[in-house]
C-alpha cells in the first residue's frame, strides 16, 4: 500500500475487564456488594447479584472477596 493511500474504515471495539458472576456458584452472601467501592453490584430479589458495568472501575476486589469463587474478571466487549 502506498504511503499516502487512504486508510480503510476501522471499527474500534472497547474492551473492559469486568466481573462475571457464575449464578451456579453464587450464594448471594452479599460480600461483594458490601466491599465494592463504587457500588456497582446489587442484590436483586435476594436471589442474584447484578452488575452495573458502566459504574465498575475494574478493581477486582469483588473477585478476591468471593468465598465461593463465583466471580471472575473477564474481558468483555461493549
């Protein structure tokens, strides 16, 4: 390709490291909800933990505190 050739269109896909909660392992103990510094995790209907990905700062504290290892940090595409 010549040095002055136009660039092809590029699609940028943002990626973020986010907590993913395995509902089979989660006991809804609430440890992750209590420790989260930005309150991006909440307990819904006392049956599941929900994540607000827009609020998450990728600190991994929830992953470290989970007693059942139900939370893992994974790269997610938006």
